[in-house]
C-alpha cells in the first residue's frame, strides 16, 4: 500500500504520513507495558564483564534516545536501509556536530550567507580552526559559484528567515562531482515536507525544537545520514562534547511526533491562506511563502517539497510600524521561535544578525482556526497603520 501524493509527489512506499508519524519508533507490543515506554533516567547501567551491548554509559546511549532516533529515521528516510539518526541537545548541537566532525584544518566549507542566525558564530569558530569558509545566498543556487575545492556544502532550504529555496538535487549532484559532502538543514520543512536524503544529500540536520515537536517546550536537534563512517564521526563528536538530550526531552519529542502530520497539515494550509491575505495589503512588501504561486521560490519548491512550512515573512514600512503591528496582535505571541501550535511572530531586526529591513516580520502560523488567525493579523495591520 502506498500513501497519498503530496504536492504532486508520490508518497514513500508503505503507510501514509499520518500513519507513519503515529507509529514511528514504537517498540513491539509487550503485554501490560505502555505503548511508548517512559523516559529512562540512567547515568550508568549494569555492566558486568566486557563493555559490550547497546547501553554502557548515559553519555553514549539511552533507550529513550534509541526509540526517538528510530522514529525520526523512519520519517526522514522511509523505506531506506542503512540510515542512522543521532539526537542532540539542540539544533545548534546537531549543526556543530556535522561541521566540526567532517572538517579539519585546511578544508573548505560552503555555507549560506542568509541562513540561521547562529551560523556566523559557527563560521568564526571554523575559521579559528584553520578551515576556509565561503558563503553565498540560498536563492538561485548561488552556492554553486563558490563550490570548487570544497569539502562540505551546507544547504539551508527554505532559508531562515528569508524563505529562499535552492535546488537540492542540483547542488548535491554538483557537490558530489567535485568531491564534497552535502548537509541540508531541514528544520523549516520537516521530514514530512522535504526529505533531503531522498534527494541525494549525505546528511539531513534539523532543530527538533521547532515544528517537529511543535509545543515550544523543549530543545532538541538531530542528524541523519547513511554513510557509516561519516556518522561514526558525528557520534564521536557527540561523545566528546556531551551535547546529549535529556531523557525527558527525548520522550516528550517522541510523544509529540504522533501529531506531527496533523499539525503540519493544519499549519501549512493556514500559512498559505494567510500569505494570500497578506498579498492583498498595500503596506506589506517583500512577502515570502514558498507555497504561494508567484513567490520566487515556488517553481523549485513545488518540485522538491511535499509541504511548504508554517512560516510566512514580510516587511512593513518602518520599525515603528512593525512594533505597533506586533503589539496589536491578540492570537500571535511575540516570541523568537517558530513551528509551535500557538502562532508567533517577531521583528527579526531586533537581534541584529539577519540582513533584513527594520520592519521585517517572521510569522509562524500555529494551529488556530485559519479564519480567526487571518482576522487577527488583518485587524493588527489596520490598527497599526500610520
């Protein structure tokens, strides 16, 4: 049996996304045991004799991680053999694990210059370790222009917060032809919206803090990949740094996966409706949503994405106008994350790290009724006008 198509793309063989999300990573049923076993709190395990077996010390493995890693792997690479997943304490821990385990002095990394705000911090540290870092925008596959001689290409698509999209297949093919590995930050899309490993990437990396878990109550990251040697290096980096999730966070994340398809479907659909409403407003400029026909990213996104995400970005004329808009919202919290069941928005320029106008707004659509959310946003626009 095959699942339904999404955005015209055939679903992976086997169950549909909803069934897969609900069942992902669950152990075989045991009479009188819970469907999803509770978190295992353990720094050490009984270990007589030689240190063999899966669980030896709490920095290396935990049964709660094992189930979550299996679940994420089933979502990122359904039907694919040989894919390994490792969970981390945060998205940045996962990003750092790939960058610093795969690169050494004298190597060359290509990063997006419009990616996640903390990437410049990683760049500075890479350069301090003697690694050359080149950057280019996500849009237009511009990273291809600086790819010669690179060892690792880092892609973020859609980019955060600008929502540009690049052609993963094209960049992967060019990078592999030149001997470079490719990692894709899949945070904004989630595994239900985009599967970089199916598109040829060596690693898919994400912050599980965002839409993957969806409740704004935990920090988590993960790396998935199929190259055993490369993933062994990522695992070693996790051991060295100790950047591990707590068992409660891992359990909460796994519990939250059961509603992933429901949340993603609702949030993505509402985001498209909201983007359409914002397009009618004269004070709104620079509107971006990859699923909106006419968006610069739509042609590429419609070919490689199965869902377009829950984030809409746009610009209001001034900083003061943007702040009045945010103050007038009643169903949208002013917060600096995205992907949660409660809508959030913020003026990104307040952080100073993104190359965006002062009135730039990143709005994350939650699970509220679409008509209520759209009405709230339009009312806030009305009352915030000069």
